[in-house]
């Protein structure tokens, strides 16, 4: 009799343990993320879960128990590598070179490569801000960031050229890496290399630019003086013409004045 009365209790315990295990299992969010990948959870009740989900890192949330409330998107950020090449000629270099009759080369070429990957910890925020919805969207974002970094390096060259010794320094790739990291906080910079660094003589270029500007300023000054003198002559001439026109109108209106002027001239003789 005692054995049969204990069976329902044991059954209830087993059922409760099974339900507890099921609840625990359903709230355990990292099971759907394979090793080496990262998951981002969206929920209808709490939005995007702020922490990254990955294999081996225990995460349990109660609102995942709500049916159809949560969905997990899996991402696999990879290494992205691109080359960059900044080349051209300093502005108005041909003008300055011709002005000074110098055979100087004011072209430049800065070439190398960089490699990065999107920081896994940034995936939840990127999912929300960039509207990521899967691995394809992540690939598009990686390509977009690579283009933005290349543009950033091109823009930074305008500052680098003011300190050419920095570009030629062995520590320049590390500095460039730090600047890229600061400008793009959602990535991890893996590598930056500089293979080519051909720079013109910036000191000579700046000297020629200043000399040419002084030359133009002097030319403007001379031209301004000539224009001022010509304008004064034109004004005086116009005043005389206006005065003669008034005399002409007066004599036409009063012809007797001609006789008077003739008498005056005869008397003066």
C-alpha cells in the first residue's frame, strides 16, 4: 500500500523536473549559435538584446519563453582586407613650376593595405542602427566600411602632407591604424601596411606657392593703380564734355551770347 501511494508523488516530481528542464532549455539562448559565430536576439517585448550571444557563454532570459517573442540572427564576421592608393599632383604644381622655371616633381603616391573585422560586441548595436537582418547584410556592411576607410585615408593625406617626416617614419602604419580605430569604433583593425610612400618636396612647393601669391598681389596692386589713374582721366574727360555740352545748350538757347562773347574777345585784344 505504501508503494502505490508514493507513485503519484514520484510522478509529480518527474513532471515538475521535466517542466523545469523544458523551461530552462527554452530560456537558454546560446544553444542555437554554432561555435565561431555570434548571435543577436530580437524580441517583441524588449527590442534587441544588448549582449552578444556566443557558444560557451551562458545566457538565459525569461522573455524568450514567450512563444514567437524572440528570434536569433547568427552572424560570422570575417577578415576584410583592402588595398589603398592615394596618388596625384599637388594643386597648381604646373603653374608654380613654370613660374619659377624649375624641373621639379610635385607628384605623390601613398599605397598600402588594411585589414579589419567587425567587432562582435558591436553586432547588437549595428543590428539596430544599420538594420542588419542576416549574414548577407553583414557582408554589405563590411564592403561599405571598407570603402569608407579608403575614403578616410584619402582625406587624411591632406593632413599627413603637412608633416612628411611622419609618413616616412617606420611607426606611421601604427599611427594610421590608431586613427582608423578611433574613426570607426565598430571595427577591430587587424593590420595596416604601407608599401609605397613617394612624396614631393613640400618645402619647395610651399615656397613657390608663396612667391607666386606675392607676384599676383604685386600685379594686382599695379593693375589697381593703372585702373585708378585711367578712371580719374575718364572722369575728368567726362566732366569737360559735360561742361561743353552745357555751354552748347546755353548758346543754342541764347544765340545773342555769341555776339557778347565776340565783343568781349575784341575788347580784350
